[in-house]
């Protein structure tokens, strides 16, 4: 059976080994957290950049669609004007035509 001094010496050795291992694990964990913080920060920056790029592309696309719709609206107005002119011409033609008598069946 070990004496009290031997047991105390073994306990001190175990405590010293545990302290060294714990300190090493804290250092490793600190380094890993530092790397993780850098990755998260970089991800946030990239996310913001992507958001800005997407918004810029969407704005450009909406501007393009709005311009196209404006062009279509202009064409529709011109077509409506032409249709009105043609309807007016048809009315004038109909007014000049002699009335056709209805035939008895």
C-alpha cells in the first residue's frame, strides 16, 4: 500500500497533467473560436455583398421591364388612335352608302 506522501505525489502529478491538458484545450478552443469568428464575419460581408448585387440586378431588370412596358403602352395608344380613325372612316363610308331596301322573303 502506498504511503500518504506517495499518494499525494501521484495526485499532484495527475493534477499537473490535468492542468496542462486543460490549458492546451483552452488554447485550441480559443484558436478555433477565432477562426470561426473570422469565417462568420467573412460570411456576413459576403452575404451583404450578394444582397447588394442581387438588388442591383433586380433594379436593372425592373427598369428594363418598365421601359418595355412603356414601349408597349405607347404602341397600344397608337393602335387605339388608328382604330378610332378607322372606325370614323367606316362610319363616313356607311353614311355615304345608299340604304339597301330589305327584300321580302
